[in-house]
C-alpha cells in the first residue's frame, strides 16, 4: 500500500519527539475496513489535528475537533462503547494538546497586560 501524504502545518512539539500538526486543507482518507470488507472512508476538514512520530509518520488523526468533542461528550454521558473505542485516549489527548497549543501564551509573571479600551 502506497503511503498517503497529507499537507500539514506544525502546531506543537510534545515529549518523546512527537508533534501535533494540523491539516492545511480538507480531504478524504481510507481508515480501516468495515465488517463487510469495504473500506471505511473518512473526511476531515482543514485544521484537523494529527499526532505524528519523530519521523513524521501518522500515529492518530486527522481529528476533527467537533468529532473529538462528540467523543468526549459520549464518554462523559457514560457511553461504554465510546470509552472503549479504539484510540479514544489518543484522539482525546491529541485534541486537548492541540487546543492548548492554539491558546495564547499567558503574560510573563509580573507583567501587566493592557486590555483594549471599551467604547462608551
């Protein structure tokens, strides 16, 4: 099987040489096989998150943030199938780390942040 290349943009390094990247554009990816033997086709949007190893090989993803939120909600609601879904932990960890990488850095300790003035 020929490897599929997904155009990505760097987002964050994590321990162990792994990194989180986001997809540059949306796409379609065969991701496994259905019970009847046909390929499972998944679509993903631009900005979907991928966890890759130190060589750039895909570990998990592309993860659509809306799908990750849906998975987290199903787990929080007590859905046992969601909790035992293959790679559920990796999907949620990748989404969480990716979202935190997108947040602005907090200001350095002891430095005040000037907020924009509100119009009267």
